[in-house]
């Protein structure tokens, strides 16, 4: 099943118009909506669009029509969230844009997932443990793993795995929905994290993160070569007003952010391996700063919208590997902090994961590990 883009939606609208105009549709005029239990769990609401509703936004239409088949109408915000997370189908296509308009004769199927527990449950989730004691756990999060439950990712998260590993004692530490979580990494960013196993550890670590007392360094591959080769990227970061899923450098309403970077190796001026150290910890900070300065991270699905011109400067092998890389090439390689109970300074380093090493080899990387941190 594929995601429907704007052109595909327009073609589907035209097909629906032709189908409705050439058919005797008395059957759906009397049965415009139905509800069934989904084989995969949850509920499927099916709607066949009547001529009276042609041209309405799909989220508004589904919300209004849901009252015909359920005990109460689904709110528009609820429907919008379900659409944006891929729970609405039109034929064999997935609709993800709530603002699309419907046409007479279209059959829409909204999947409402089964209710999940308010408190996350333990699940078997794989991650490498670097250190663990009664107070905390340091782990290497693989790319693709969501840190905590959220709409669209209610299960199979790092939190679910931590509960399974640590037992029920972890539940409630720092909050019921995010027990133990002190900081986050994006789903497709790999690398080191620390989680608290006691309230005291959670409070102390949270305070150290807020006070910028945590030693954090990242490895990344970016397009082009930063100039100068070592320096700072600075700029307030806030929500992108044109796309709420993105962050952006803003002049009003953002939060100050500072990223120290250093180029470890340049690849034919078409790409570079860099190490970054955060002075602040804003959402998507490294990704936003590098993109805003003309060097988006290789593979970034949010901040890289077109094939960069720097790609033509790479070798054929390097160009192919970079353009095909399936995630932002970003790895949290270093994590240091003071133990909240013993006062011992702990420092951990996680080598670059295999997918990024393979990318580096294709680009011509000679060393995957920095000799020192960006200052």
C-alpha cells in the first residue's frame, strides 16, 4: 500500500467523478457509512461520499460522518491525527493530508487503532546496554526506535523495552508516559542515552541537562563542506510556521541554540564527516543548524527536500550511497555526566553504527572516529 501524493489524489478524484456520473449509485445512497472490527485490531469506519459532500475537506467530512456509525462523532483534531499517521485509506492508497477534498463516490476507510494502556507496558525491545546500576542505565539506541509512546507509536518504544528490562520499579519515574526518560534522540538518530531508575537520579540528571553540564558529542555526514572547517552555528530555533512538523531558525518566539562543529574529513567538497557538540539541546538542533547553513545532513527526510548540488562533486559510488541513505546520518557518539549518587564522572563512547560506516566507506572515509571533540 502506497502513500497518496497530491497528483495521485487528483487522479483519484477524477476517477471518482467519472465513476459516479456513469453509474446508478442507489446502493451507496442508502448505505453511506458502516463500521466493522478490523482483523488487525481496532475498528474500521467506511464512508462512501455522497454528492452533497463533494468538495469538503477530508478531515471535516470524516469527523462529521463518524457520528452515523459510532456512539459519538470523532473530533476533527482526532481525525486529523489519525490521517497524518497513515490511518485513512482511499482504495489501496494511504491518505496523509487532512486538507484534501473529497469527491462523490469515493470510498474512505478510517482505521481507529485499538485502545492502548494509559501506562506503557513492558515489551521485548532490543538495545545495547553500556552501563547499568541501581540508579541509572546507559544504552545505545538503534536508529528506527522511538524513545517513548506517542500518537502513532504507542508500543514498541524504548520506554516499553526499559520497563521490560528494569521491571515495574521503573514505572512512574519521571512521569507515567515517559518513565525514566531524561532526554531524547529522534527516532532515526542512533546513539547513547541515559535513563534514570530512581526519582533522585531522574531529578539530578534532568537538572544537569538543563544546566548544560552534560558532555554530548555527535558524528554526522553532511552535504558539502562547512566553511570554516571548524566553528559555531547559532540561531534561535522554533516551529516552522509553514510546516508544524519542522523546526526552523526564527526571529521571533524561538529558543537560543548553539552548536559547535568541526570537520573531520571532507569528501571531494561534496560531503563531509563532522563532529558536533551541543551547547544547548533544542529539538532537531544539529539538523536545523546544518540545513540553515547550506549543509543539510545526508539522508534527512525532513530538512533535505531536493538533490543537493554538492552531490555532483562526489564519486559515483559516494553519490549513490549518499542519495540512497535512508535516515539522517547522525549518531550520538559520546555521553558524559556526573553520577547522581556517587559523584563519579562517567564517560561513554559508542562507535559509528554499521550503516553510517558503510556510507563513510563509499564516500572514502579513512577514520570513523574523531580524535577530539568540537570545542
